């Protein structure tokens, strides 16, 4: 399964050490500009490889100069001489990585990736964007579920995107598009004394807002045809995750101008994000004894997949 872990802009010429999916990993770009990813620990005396440097496309340990290729093998032990053939046991674990849409994905699973990571078909080169990311002290399940939550708007965001006091949550309606992707449609309204409608009583066409989620960790809010907010929830460990927000805009034909608008607009997105963070970071980390209600339907769908993958996710699920 592919996990989005880092915006491409964060990986330049130097190796980058990260904690993701409960593992210490190091990323670097090789001579072909391809992203490589291996465990961030040298086989020799266990120094962090991310403190080293890239030499001829390989990653060189900062301590005694062992050189690693992208498959995790040590290719050079300088103390033996560059022409020495290094034994196979000198190797660390490597991970499949993929760079797409200016984001880096890592593959989780024993088998080989069978396809490329999925993204949103309706976002293309014609959009400009700005990026922002920050650490949240909750596991990725909690940070994802916050963006699948259509009930919190009039409370957490009462003075911003949740203005208007639409506290009654009809539905929402969840529609799976394929095995990993679902849309969810929002029908919130003011409390006029009626009981919230069930999803089967609602028509998708009547919804004012729809959002999209790609399991396990990519989300999109269709603000309009030309304005989108995308979020990536990158699992760090059992206690934390990094939330990356990308604000996509396609307003003028001039990329430079659109980028400026996207940058300016990020201030508002940050404000919203901090309203969320303030509350979400108080949640208990373990999701399994929550008592959910109908408005949590998108969260229930997400959890079905979480439960199926509990074993695979064990390093970063509390
Ligand atoms: S610890 Fe890495 S080369 Fe010695
Ligand atoms: Fe929110």
C-alpha cells in the first residue's frame, strides 16, 4: 500500500532523515534524480546515514564512509579499498518509493507494488499551489478522521468555515469509487426541529459540498472547479503524524500570479488547521472504543479499511 510521506520540495540535494510509518528512514536523490529510500542506520556501527552525503548517486555513511546504493547494499567499504567486492550481508532494508505530483510515496508491504500511487484525476499541471506542513501529536488515524468529520464544522470552525450554525448533519452520503477512493457528500443544515435524514433519504445532487478521500492518507476538498484543498496525513509513529496541506488554484492564466494567490490563501488554511489541531490533539489516541453516530459515516468507512490492515499498520497504530 502506498503512503504519501513528504512533499518533493523537502528533498533537494542532501539526504533527508525522517521518521515515517514508525520507521527511521533516509531519502536521497541519485544521479538520475530518482528518489531512494533505505533504513536510516549503518550496518557497521549504527550511525545515522542521513547525516552522511550523496557520492556518485550513492549514500555515504558519515562515520567510516561505507557507501549504499538504493537497494540498501553496501557497495564500497573504503577501509578495504574501492575495488574490494563487498559481501552480501552488508546491507540494510530498502523501500520502494515513488514521486508523483510533487509528492513522495513509500510502499508498505512485503510484496512489490502492483501499481503507481493514486491521486486526483482532476488536478493537473494547470493548477498552481502552495504547501504547508506541521506535526500533530496524534496518530494518523486521528488526523485523517478530522478531515472526514462533517459534524465538527459549526463548533470547531464556528467563526470561519462553519459559520451559520448548521448543526444538523443529514447523512452524509459516502460513495466508494474504487477499492481505495470514496466521495462523501455533505447535507448539513440549521436545526429546524427535524431529525437528521438518513443517507438513503438523500440525493447526491442536492449536496452543496463534496469531498474525496484516497485510502490510506490523501484527501481533497473541492472548493470549486478552480480552487482545491488537498491534505496528506503522513504517519510518523503511534503518537504523531504530519499534516501537509496543499492549496491548489487555477484562477488566471499566469502561473506566477496564481502561486501568489495560493501563498496568500494558505494563511486562511492554516488558521482553519489550527482550529482543528487545538481540539484533535486532545483526543485519546486509540480509536477503538469511540462511540460513533450517523454523522461519522465517512469515518466508519475509513475504519473498515484500518481494521483490515491492522497488522500491516502495527508500527504506527496505537
Ligand atoms: S558506522 Fe557507518 S561506516 Fe562505520
Ligand atoms: Fe476542521
